[in-house]
C-alpha cells in the first residue's frame, strides 16, 4: 500500500466524518448487536392474538400482536440494541408508536403504546404544542435516544386503531418491508396444531356478455365432514376460509400457504411470504372480496385475476380454475399450512353438472362492460364515471340505477345514484361527476358529492375520487354542532359533510386535546391551574363552514 495517495474532496471528507460519528455512536452497541439474539418485548408468557400475514380485507397484518391478558401498563422492552429513530402519535393506526433502528439494518416498530418514556414524552409534547396538533411524527438522530437490548421504551396500551390492550410489534428490513419474523426464527412458539378449514365456497361465471358475472354455486361449512359428491359447472373456482391455531391461545392466526389440487395435479398455490406496504392493498384481489364486504371472513380464492399484482406469489394452472371436461367424479384436495409446516387437508369429490345455472339478475336498469386493461368511461344524463387503466383487477360489468330523485328538504339536491357494485374491489378509485343543473347558483359553493346514506363528504362538486357505491349531490351551509354535556365533555357532530378540523384554546392559547368519535378529550390537565378558565372550541366542516363555542369550565 506504500506510495498510494488518497485525495478527498470536501464532500467526501464530510461524508467520512458523518460515517465516523455514526460508527462511534454504535461502538459498544454494534459489538454486541452482531451477536444479539432477539429477546421478548414483554415479561408475560409468549402468546399471540394476531400473527403476520392475517387477512384484513384491505391489507395484510404486518406484524405480530402480543397478548397481555387484557390490561394496559406492562413495560415494553426493546428486543435488540439500537436507537429510537422515530415516534408517532395519531388517533388511528398505531396510536402511540416507537420505531427503533438496529445496526443490522432492521427496524422494530412497537404500536398502540399507553405512553412513552418520560424523556421521549416530553419531546412529543413540545412538538405537539409547536405544531398545535395532537398527531405528530418526530425523527431522531442516533445520539439522541440510544437503547440497549432490554431497555424499557414504553408501556402497553390500546391507542390508535386497537380493539383492546396488546402490543403490535413489527420487524422491517432496510427497504421498510415488514418481515414475518416468527418464520425467520426470532422466537419459537409452541405450535403443534394444524390450521382449520372452516368453510369453502365455489364460484362460477354466468353467460353475461361480453363480461361474465360471478355467482356462488355452493357454500360448505365444516368441509372435512362433507362426504357427498359436490356438483359444479364446467368451470368454477374455490374460495377457502382457513385460519391457524397455536398452543396457548384461542386466536385465529395467519395461514402461510394454500394449495388446491385436482386429481393430484396442483392448480393453485399461494405462499404469503413478506408483503410490502405498497402492495398490501392488493389483497383485495387474492380474497373473495364480496364475502368480506358483506361482513364475512376473508376467503382466499383460487382464481388469479389478470390485474392482481400479487400474482407473483401464486402458481396456477388455467388461472386457478377448476375445469371439469367430463362427467366423471374427480378428487379435489385443499391444503393449508402454517409457518411451522402443520398442514390441514380436505378432500372432496366433485362432478360436472350442466344443469346448474346462474340466478337471473333482476332490477338493474343499466349495465356497461369495463375492461381491466383499458381506460373506461360510463356516462348518461345524470353522471360520468371515469376509470384509468389499471384501476380494475378484472373485467366486470358496471351497473347503475337511479335510487331516488332530488329531495332538497332532506339535503339531497340531485338524483341519488347507485354506481357499480361495492362487492367488486378497485385497485384505484374512479372519478365521479354528477349533473348539478338543478342546484341554485347561490348554493353552488356549498355543494359537494356525498356518500349515501349519511351524506358524508366524498369529494368536491367538480369530481370525486370514489369507488363503487351510492352517491348524490348535497349542500352543507351550516357549521358543526358543538355541545357540552353535564360532565363538561365536549361533543362535535356535523350532520352533513362531516367535521374536517377542530381547534381548542384555553384562555386564548391552543391546548393539547384528542378527538375521537366526535368526543373531545382535554389532555395535559396538569399544566392548567386550578380554577375557572375560558375554553374556546372552533370546528370547521369540509365545506368551510365554521362554528365556535365558548364555555367557562372549572379545572
């Protein structure tokens, strides 16, 4: 190496200095992190109420939900050394969330916390007051909040979109993709139980031209007990309701693999694997979406739609269709497996029956075919609906009808229109424009496209980005209702477009609060001196209408 001279620019020197600083910050952390094996984040016995890859109608569950026995307050330990790189606060999603960056390039995320550590909480509160907003997100440098494996980073709670106390924990890679860390061997839960196959349903296509409609042929509960020959049309597909079980929990957990075989030949295979956030919404094409929309469980279907970007996770023959080319009895095998390799198998006898016909479709005034690979526009005198290419997972028929005429006394200033079938999922919403000729010019600036029922705000009058559903034009010229009940709890409700923003002041200064479900909760009460104070609440709806309430309250 003698005689070699390195010449560094100012930019290179600056980069080397930054790299040296970061390396120094991890000295003593990286040396142990390289050897660290993840520890449990909780002191309670390991048990899960949700696991990675569970089907959630419009996304895959991206982490593991750790059970805590229905109570809040247990300490949460960081599973590996690193530093807190981010915290977030919101009324939905993870609620109070902590993000820890590790030297190996992974990040762990801890969601729904009751509270942060005092030092982090102080930074959060300062940012909330600076931005005058409850919902905030803060990024930290490596030297601000370094943590060693086992350090407490907060307490278990049920904040955000949570149905009860638990810890939602994720492990993400350097590309921010959540990983199935149980399958990677982070932990070894006792799992000697097979998944359950609770129900299977068979679907076929009718003869509607040029785009067939789907119809359910058969619905079988407890299919392991089905001994009869199942009659099917010449072409059909199967939808599978399966969930995993583990020792020590009653939770219905995620299945990792699905297989369908016809006469021992695999016609469909799906492996969930790791799913990035940007592609998770395409679960709508893997499941029989109409079942989910009606409030049922999520069923994985064997039919692989042409617009499904998750098709790379599948292997299929004939698009996953069950093709019965003769009248013989055939063997259909359905298998589901968990990450431990436990497999549940259901075997059914199936036979072609050409007498099976789709039910007649009645009560539909109009229909227009939509092609999944092309731009689509449907128009009549009442509305225009536009879909860009790639908005559909599969070709379908868009049906529409006029539900009722205008009723200004009820807030509806146009015909109420049902556009499309909500049971058909969209990859991207379309643009809906509704004829507004009947609206008085004085009301145009207070008119909007509304979802029916409820008249909630769907979009501006010039066009709303919406999926299939029922819509009309509504007018909102009044601000939200603000009331205070006998317990001095503030409630905000807007009958039409909905509440868009709220501001709360105490003695003329913004004060920290949280609003959820129309209920305003005043926070940081310790900073309010005892006595009577003037509380001012300002609420604005989506049309810009504003209401103000002033109340003297005792603290």
